[in-house]
């Protein structure tokens, strides 16, 4: 059957205001509220068939562009603009093409147009990521196939055009090996101002909505075994915090696993090495140290890809995240000693798939098999965003995923009841309704994925955009 060739014929964007139930500090920002952007598209095939698809993502400030002189609202506006630029280019494309070919043809023009607006490459990628996901969703709905089937059969027409280093690697054969799992473990992020124990929370600051407010309570509530621990660049303060975290994690005799996220708080590898050496020398951190799987980009993006980090990566594997601003960056990072790269829906569905192919190709040619991908994204909200990100994470074979939208935002509270009912009806394995509104369901530390096997990109539901703000 020929790969469908499509054109984008219409787009609509709306937003929902998201208020966090408790503040979250990462890097240089403490987030308390932000909009979530929804993009709905309509596509048309060469033979005249039409279909709608949707994507959604939080407009997270101070991650895509960390310029401290920009306000949060200015960061929001940057992300809105890159979506508008990408949508405009896709709408103006003259000829119908397979979904990935459309992306490949327009990627360079999109980066150039964003650059002219002083939007960096990471910000630019947000725009194409949203448009591509909405198009993929529309194709799945049109063909009655899940995203898993679309990719396994390469109905999106993915090739090596944006990753020429993959020429000669059989992508079609590789895609057939990608199988979704039934569940995925939630990796709980411990932010820099998060309470470790219940005793850390002053009575006057308690939220009191029945959801956990401390690491201690999150473990008790969800039985989590995977953790992502933020470190802030002050070694003494980081060690003190890690000791307090370890005191909670070590209470259980069950195995646990952790990652360290430096959030670009270091100027070079040397202080990260010092942090690791101090961790190794601390008896109270021996079990925590042994649990750590990798270190997520600790060095600021302006310097991360300037120097070799082999001395650090020999101690513990290191991945790039914020420095993954374009398809070629993993190649640069690999030469400098990085062995991992993050997958985030907000960076691009195709980028994750092609980077996963690189990992497969490199590991097949190496006895050590050191290369890896991790699934990262703490801001995804219940509904479209979290389901699309979960679908991508399991598709590329990740067994655990950073997941904290459910911790900082109270599920679908405030969303129209009719919409919540439809999500519960179609995705009852993903949500609970114990509080009178839907919340992400995590049982024994895991999230069920079965209902993601539905036509489209992980969701059987398209929300009613008329209930949102323009």
C-alpha cells in the first residue's frame, strides 16, 4: 500500500491556563503557573480524504531559552511564535508528501525563519514538534491505525534525510522491532525546593488536596522505584540534600534507581567530577550512589559541547538534553564522550526515533553497547500531552519515564466534565476519578499503556477547543 501523501490545510491553536498546586524549581526558574498550548490540524490526502489531529504541550519558561533577561511571558510568546512559523510553512507547502518528507523539506527553512526572529534551535524545534505530532495523529485517525503500527510499517515515510549518518542502516527493518510495552515505570523528579519528608512542610504551606506533597508521601502513594534528583551546582548543599533523600529512599529494602540532573548548573565537567567523588566518599550515600543510572546534562549548553568529558563519563554515563537542539548534536556529543541522549516530545517525534536508530546502529557495532536513550518530560499534562509522550517513550523502548505533571498539577481539575468523561471512557487504564476529576493513575510505580493502542497518536479523544482561550 502506498505511503499516504498529505498536505496541511488548516490549523487552530488554543490554550489552557495551568496553575501548579505547588511550586517547582528547576535550573534558574521556580514555576507556579503556565499555559498549555493545543494545536489542532486538518490534513488532506492526494485522493481528497481529510482528517483532523491534535497535539498539546506546556509552554515551559526558562528551558528552551534560559536568557534571564526574558520574562516568563516573553518565553511563552517565543514558543507560540515558533508554532505559528512552523504551521505557516507547512500550510504553504506546494506539494503533497509523506509526513516525514514534509518535515524534512521544511526543517531548514523553519530553523532559518526562527533564527531571523532570534529564536534558538531548541525553541524552533518546539514548533515543528507540535505540528508533526498533530499531523501524525491525523494520519493515524485517517488510516485507523495506532502510532505504533504507523511507525512499525513506516507509513510516515521516515528515512535518513535529516540524519545522513544513518544511510545504509535499514530503518524499515529497525522500525519493525519497536514494540510498545503494557506498562512503564514513572520516574519521580525531586525538585530543588521540593519537600523530602512530611516534616519539611510548614502547616501553613500545606496544599491539603489529598495528593502527596513530599517525596516521602509520593513513595507511599505511588510505590515509586525510579527517581530523578536535581542538583544545583553548590556541592555542599547538594550533598546535604542527597543525604536527606537517601535517608528516605533507603528505608525500603526493595531496589530503587535514580538519575542525577544537573540542569546546566555547571560550567565544566570538573565540578561535576568533584560532586561525584564526594558522593563516592560519603558512607550515607553508598546505596544511592549504586542506584544512579546516569547523569543528565550538567554543563551549560553554551559550553557542554566544547570540551571532551571522558573523565566524567568514565565515572558515570552522561547524556545530553538541552544541547540536543538539532539532529546533528548527538554526533558531536558522542565524539566528546557523551553516551546518552534524552527523548522529549517537545523536541520532536522524528528526532527521538532517529536518535534511537543511532543508538541501535552504534551498539550493534560495539561490544560494549554503551549508548542509550532516556525518556524525560516532567511538564506533560493529563490528556493529550501525557499520552503522546508516553506513546513515544514506550515506542523507543524506554522502561521508565520522567513523569511529574501529576505531582505539580492536580490532573484534569477545572477541565469540562464532558471532556473528562470521554478520556475516562476511552482511557480508563490511565486515569482515576477518586477526587471528582481525573488524575493520572500510577499503581505499584507504573503507568498502564494499553489504551494508547488506538487510531492516532496515543489518544482516542480530541478535546473541544471551544472551551479554551484563543
